[in-house]
């Protein structure tokens, strides 16, 4: 049997890093393929599973290989307090594109137009997973599978379809673009097949995205305030959609 550190070094370049117990727990829950998982303290990791994730305890028991702390620390950019790390196979782009385009759609697709901040993108993936959104699409240069985004997403990239696309390639569906100058969201019902688009932290919605938009929608905000944070805006819009009766169960 290949030792886990050698297996890790062989696979690391082509896989997604799951940093910490909670990222691994979420990825397993949502069906990620995990070829290698290591911990510096197997007993502590399994005790966490007993406490917080009995549903994936057996999978963790089968997967987790104990390695010396220094070996674990050499595999990750920064050791995690749980001393757990794993590598997961990134879902095929074709499968994600099929999921994003599938109609009828029962939950919106979140579109981040030219986002800049990796932490915001991770927080949005986590929100999309929590609300059962169909997926998260980014436009522009940010890689939504960047390790920092995956860390911010807490392993929940496997619970929704995450891909980068051009504005001209967006999936079908009515596009509701969020902008402080739009129509008050409180008077609208967001349909399940909506694309909910949000602009970049620096400059808001791009001209290309605005041209594709069917509706401009505003979140309630006092006049002296310029805008909300990107991930916060996504949270409010998804909450508004869910309050109309959409997922979660
Ligand atoms: C930090 S804001 C962008 C601020 C940017 N300086 C601008 O010129 O718009 C990021 C995105 O969050 C959404 N957003 C923020 N506040 C909003 C509001 N009150 N109503 C609707 N969308 C909002 C928009 O999609 C916006 O493009």
C-alpha cells in the first residue's frame, strides 16, 4: 500500500485541498471523491466525528490515515487547528455545466460578475450551498476553485455547481441583477429559475452583465449608505428568494 504522504504528493497538483475537519466532513456529505485524507491525531478527528458528524464517521474511519504532525504540516500551507487535511477530485466541468443549464430549474443560480475578493467568493459558495442554490458562476479572472475560495466555502463547493463562464455563456433564465439603483426587492417575487447577479466589489455590475439583465433589483438601504458587501448582498437576495417558498426543506 502507498504511504499517504507519497500518495498526497503524487495527487496534490490535480486535486482540491480540503483544509480541516469541517471541509472534509462537508465534502463527504455531498459526495466528493476523496482519494487521500490525513490527520496528525486520528483519535481526536474521530471523536469530532462522533460529536459533530456521525453520518460520515464510518467514511472518515475508513479514509483518515494518521501521519506525524510534521509530515501533516508539510502538506498544507498553514496547519489547521483540527490537524485534518484531504484531497478531493474536482467535479467535471461538463457535469457542472449540465447542472447549471438543466431546466426546469428549482433554485436560482448565483452569478458573481468579476468578483475580486477570494474570501467573498468562498462565503458565497457557502451561502449557495446552504440555500440549495443550483450553482455559483463567476465571470472574470478569479478562479472560483482557488484554494482560498475553497477554504472560505468550507468544503461546500461539492454541494452546488461552481464554474467560471463568460457573460455570453450564462445559463438560460431570467436575469435579476442586484444594483442599488434598481427596483425594490421587497415588491418582487424572485422565481426559482432566476439568475441572481451581483457586481464586483470595486465597480459594481459590468456593462456586459447589465446588457444581459432582465431586471435591476435593489436591496433596502438608507440613502447615505453607498452599498453592502458582496457576500452580504447575496445572503439577503437568497433569503428573499427562500422566503417566497423556495428550498431549503
Ligand atoms: C460592494 S458592492 C459594489 C460597490 C461598487 N462600488 C459599485 O459601484 O456598485 C458589490 C455588489 O453588491 C450588490 N449590492 C450591494 N449593495 C446593494 C444594494 N443596496 N442593492 C442591490 N445590490 C447591492 C451589487 O450587486 C453590487 O454590485
